[in-house]
């Protein structure tokens, strides 16, 4: 088995929208980026799109946003295509016929638009732990420290600014494992799995009420039963397959009361004179 390494990433994100696909009449956002969104950012940063090795990485996301607001948008329905006469639009409610293309912008004809309330996040301070193959972690670290393109997390317009990238061997990075019997006091919001699929154990939370989300943890694209390996294989017939995980979402200064003991990893990082502490339950805090 290859050596595993742990990488810490601190980033700032001015705006974001991590679309929850289970909301229909409005576009709700997840409170933190799910694993699939983080992996997408790393694949984009390294240029290794659709590489299976990235899904073997373990991810733990912490942090939060300063505020949440609602954005009212008119979204264009149907397909968009570029032609010699400009942008064309095709949608099911086209009065001229379902399969007829017509100009997207025209003096008399207009594209079908749907007004949608979209929930968005403002000023995000995120701390992400990545654990996996040492060679892949080294590549990710080098590309995040010296990005060759604008990085984003979620939508292409949701840019991020990388503030720190710290390897576990660097100064100021401390880690220890501790057994906790009664409670876990978390400083930052995070995701915790309700069940570990490898050992079939349920997270021993005693709290009577807690927010739960079903978040995407893996996304694959298939053509005729074959997994695609590069962007050139994408087409209108490409099938998107998503794996979801049920997680608890914790808030700021959140206390988890336990029904039995669990092991947790405690990370202490000294950054710019500030001591940051993160607690990740083993088997449950890593996505």
C-alpha cells in the first residue's frame, strides 16, 4: 500500500452556490461544499479531469460563510447553440415546435425563461483537509501553490483565493488521536457521516435533533456503459452518475453528545500567529 499524506488548505470564497439537487421550486445551496465539489476543484487545478484516483482521496471540510442571501434570476430553459446568425435556443415549450431552433435574442421571439429564487452564500472562510496517496497529494499541493488558471469551487463564477497550503510535515502542523467518551466540541461547522459504510457502524450521536443533508460524494460520466476519461468524450448523450452520502451538518461552537466513545483526530495549526483547532471523528468525519 502506498504512503498516505494529509494536506491542509485554507481558502477564501467571496460568493458561492453549492446546488442541492433535491430542491425544485427554489435553488437551495448546501452550507459547505460537498466532497464531489472539492474533488472537482482539485481535478481542475491539476488538469486531471475524470481521473479515478481522485475519488480515493478522503476529504474533511470545515468553516462557514458570513451570510446567506436570495438571488432572483431568470434562467433560460432548453439547449443553447452557437450558429452563424448568433445564439440559438431550443426548448420543449417552443411555440414553433419542440425541435425547432430559434434566435435566443430577437425583436419578436424570446427564449423560454423561468424565474427562480436562488440561495447563495457570501464571504466564505473554508478549511479543507485532503488525505490520500502521497504522490497525488504532492501534485495537488504544487498546483494549488502555483495555480495555472483561475480556481473555482462550485460554479465557474465562484472563484476561490488560496491563502495557505500546508503539508503534515511542515512547521505548525500538529496531529494526535484521542478517545472521547462524552462529547465533542467543534469550533467550526463540518460534515459528519451518519454511518460508516466500511464497518457498517452508525455514528453514536445522542443529540435528539440535528440537521441532515444528502450530499454528492462521487460523480462519474458514462458513454454507452464506458466511463469517460477526458473532456473530448463529453456529449449530449453522456450519462451522469452520482453517489450520495447522508451527513450531519454541525454549526459554530457545536457540541455533539455521544452515546458511546469514539476516536477523533485533533489537528492544531499555527497560521499567522493564530492557533486553529479541528476535530475529525475517525471513520465518520472523512468523506
